[in-house]
C-alpha cells in the first residue's frame, strides 16, 4: 500500500482550565468543534478521528490548531490504523456506541 493511501488516526488529548467563565466557554467551544469535525470521544478529554491519507491528516491537524484555546494544553498524536487497532483495554471495555468501519457513505 502506498504511503499516501494509509488510514491514519489523529488522537487529540487536552487539559483545559475551567476556572473562569471564559475558560468554560473556550472548553465547550473546543469540544463542540471536535465533535462537529467528526472526532469521537474515547475518554474525557481524549478524542480520535480516522483519516484516509496524509493530506487529510495534515488538514485535520491544521484545523485543530486553528481552533485550539489559548490556555491549557492540547496535544495531537498521529498513528496508523493498524497501530490504533492494537489498543489494549486494561480496565473497562470498548465503547459499543461507536461504529468502527472503513465503509464510506456517498450521497448524490
């Protein structure tokens, strides 16, 4: 498989302050941005999104940077889908509400 056609996962980790009213608004806006952009919550403050190639990964990461609040810490990690599929659940279990599929829906 060509390098440009690899499925990738973008994982966003964040720790944002929620002390002031502005902090809480920034936190809520960032979370809404992630959800509206197709990210899925893995855990509180850990979100993930599937990307079909490196070009899309770059675009996704650029958008996260643009919407990142000025306070707190936001980190991103990009891994291959194969690496991501090797997650070991030590406690708890995989979310059953999330559909993990490589299928695409195209409406004309």
